[in-house]
C-alpha cells in the first residue's frame, strides 16, 4: 500500500515533479480562454439579437401604421362611393319623375288634339261656307 500524501493548496508554485500537472494547467488555461472567447461571442450575439428585435419592432410598427392608413383610406373611398351612388340615385328618381310628368302632359296634349280633331274644325254653324 502506498502512503497517502497530503499536499496543501497554498504550497506555492507547482514543480515539475509531476508532468501531468503541467499538462492539466495548460488544459485549464486553454479552457478558460475558450470560455472567455465563447462569452464574448455570446455577448456579441446577444447584441445582434437585440438589434434585430429592435428592427423587427420598428418594422411591425411601420406595418401597423401603413395598415391603419390603408384601412382609413378604404373607409374614405367607401364613403365617397356611397355618396356618389346616393347622388346618382337621387338624379335617377328626379329624372324619372320628370319623365312621368312629361308623359302625362303629352297624353293630355294628345287627348286635347284628338278632341279638337273629332270636332271637325267647324265653326259651329251648319250652313255651308260662302266663298
């Protein structure tokens, strides 16, 4: 059985008595550098992610504004269309009334002309005209 040797951590610099210890220290140093580089990359990626999220938020806000303006414009166009339709329908009703009035007047005029034509155009005397 090998005796168990206790080494204190504050014993000072490590000597080359164990070649594996130096390799472990080199590996630990490399891993710490790798962790530091990965943390830098992570913070850089976080910055990029935040910038892209900000850009997405701005684009969404712009899209929302454009959609609102488009909806308002569509409502205005719809109102204008309805107003024009109402105006045209009123004109049609007015002109239909005018046509009806003129048609009645024409029928009355035809009846009056028909009555005077059946009268024969006589002067009201039965005597022949002297000429």
